[in-house]
C-alpha cells in the first residue's frame, strides 16, 4: 500500500507538467484554506462552491507554502483519483482475479466525468478511493483502518457519515467498538461540517443551500437515471450479473460490496427525496463500486465456458466487442475532457498573469468582475489578490442594454467585433456584452475581460477607464464614475485598444 500511494503521488505530480488548473469548487477550497489559516473564514458567497472539511484541511496546510497551494491541491486530488482506480483494480482482483481488476480499472477510468473530475481537482476521487480501500480492509479484518477511511470519506461527503456511524456502532455487537471512534463519528464530523460553515457564513446549513442553488437538483428517479449514465449499460449489466452469481454461490464478499453500492445509492436518493440537492456526481462512489462488480461479472461470464480455453477466449472476445460501442465513445470523451482542461488551464494562466501584473493598483479597487460564462475563474482572481470570494463577481452577457438600467446610471458595454455604428446602435446587437452598472464612484471597479475592446459607458455620468495590464487575450481595466480615482500602473499598458479578438 505505501508503494501504491507513492506511485499515485508520483504520477499525479507528472500530470502537473501539462497545463493544469483548478475549477470553481477547487478554487473555493483553496481560498478558504488560506482564510482559515488567517482566522478569517468567509463562506457566505453566492453560487458554488459548497463547504467541505476534507479539502480545506489539505489546503489549510498548503496555504502555508504560499503560491504553490493550487498546484498542491491538484496534486492530491489527482493522486486520489489514481488511487481510486488502483483500489478498484485491487479489490476486483481479490474477488475474481487480475482480469476482473483490469476490467474494473478500465470501467472506472471510462466512467462519465471521471477524467474531468480528477483533472480539475474535485474530491470524488479521494472519496471513492477511501471507500474502496475501506471495503478491502474490512475483508482483512482491520476495523480501525476501516473506520479511519470512512472518516476521510465522511469529511468530503455527508452520506459517508451515516456509514461511519453505522460501522462504528456495529462494533458493539462483536466487542470491537472503540469509544474514541464513537466520539469522532458522532461529534467531530458534524462539528467540522456544520460548525465551520456556521462560523464562516452564519448558517450551519449554508453548504446545503449553496449546493441546492447551483446543482441540477434532480428528483431521485432522475438522479438514478443520470447515475446510470455515468456508469454505462455494460457496467450495470455485468455488476447485476455479479450480484446474482454471488447470491447463488453465497459469496459474502461480493454480496457485501453489492450492499454497499445499494446503500450509498439509497442514501443519496433518500436525501434528495427529503429536499437535499441532487447531482449525478454524488453517485460517483457507488459508480466506483459498480465498476468493481462489473469486473467480477465479466470474469464470471468467461468462467461459464468451463475449462475450455478456446471457449473462454471466444466469450471474452464477444464480451469485449459487445462493450466496444459504449467504451470507445467514452474513451474519446475522456480525451476531449483532457484537451478542454488544458485549454482552460492556458486561459486561466493568462488571467493570473494579468492580475499579478496589476495586483497593486487592483487592490485599491473594491470590486472585481468577470463575464458570467467565465465565473469559474472567480476563485483564481480572489487567490491572486488575497481577497474573499465574495469580492469577485460574474455578470451576465446580454444582447441589449435595458433602458431602465441605463437610466439609473452608467452601463459598461464591451463590443466583440468593433462595429463602426454609433455606440447605442452597437449596444442592441447580439454580439455586444453588457458588463456592469457603475453606480458607486468609490472605490473603483476592476473589470477582467478576454476581449480587447475598450469598455464604454451608456447613460448616466461620465465614466473613466484605464487599462492596467494584459496577458494573452486578457485585459484588466480599472473603472470609476466621474469624481472617483482610477488607479494608475507602471506596467506600460496602452489605454487605447480598439482592435478585437474572440477568446
């Protein structure tokens, strides 16, 4: 196990040689880790992310190492995803041999959004790894290790808390219950989930409200369908077959794993039925267990041929060909997810360079904004400027400027194509961008945009604009209504830029 963990950490470190970036949730945990270190936690921000104790425990430590914190969290999250794949291989190999392990590992790698989740630093990989390893250690009779792994999972997913409590109290029957684990399960986990978020937002259930506002909020049966889509039909069929064969053979290990998959799915769907938010990614731990079951089921299918190598080879070939129509598109999707992650990383790297170049004058502004479709970059701006997440907002694009808004004060407009028509005519075009209403002259507003066009104002008082920095397609503008001070910078950025480029 130590060698396996070191190997996953090494491979995750190598993956960082390619352009890499966190995304919305990951950036939230990274910023919050620094805020906890400074005893100034603020989780009361609109939209995602939602508070999770486990990632913030890591990023709290990483924040002490300075600017390396984002990359360090990506390193741990990706290592967790790799460890989950390795754990799926180990567990399936234990249950039905190495071929079952290979099928389980491939199935998990091809699971919907698995590659994207690991690339951007989501916590699902860590949770799945902890739960799969907990099953393995339970089979070895290592009860304390199981409780420790369930604790890790419970600090990233509230559903795992129920499993931790049930497993800890179960020890009462066989005399292995540890009072210290009871205290941890019943007190520490809810304290870190609810208490920390209460301190940061004033509402102990703020994380749930945040998740409800940004996730899909599917009904329980819609969630089941989406979760089935993550696993894929071949995985579900083979997992069901493994469960049936395990029941007929009285295989307690396979039946126990099946029970874990069903229990997690029932917990998620039950909470959704009670009004909690529901998103397909909440079912990823169950999908990981189903992939292990699918590996077992695939081996059981081949074993049905008896001791005839030719028949076994023929059955294995048929099984592979039957799964190909589902597996090949998933592999292509995974490759595309990696390519998109790299493009996002390049875009974010340019933004961070631009913010760092103008950091001093930017800090004299009291508000920072991005276009809404780039709102996942809010955390990167907050990190670079050492401000809270609520200081950075995203505003929607609009095909027109509402007249009422323009009458109440200046409205900033960026035009993508530099049309020669007068400004008000351009503002009604679909390729224009409504950026921000400017009402307060002090402090200034910082606008970060991947468009070269200079922001211009419609209606209200005159507005001063100054270009502070640029990197790649990104431009950083300081904007103030008449009478306000616009910060200057010595970065040598030209104030006039009229050409345009699509990001």
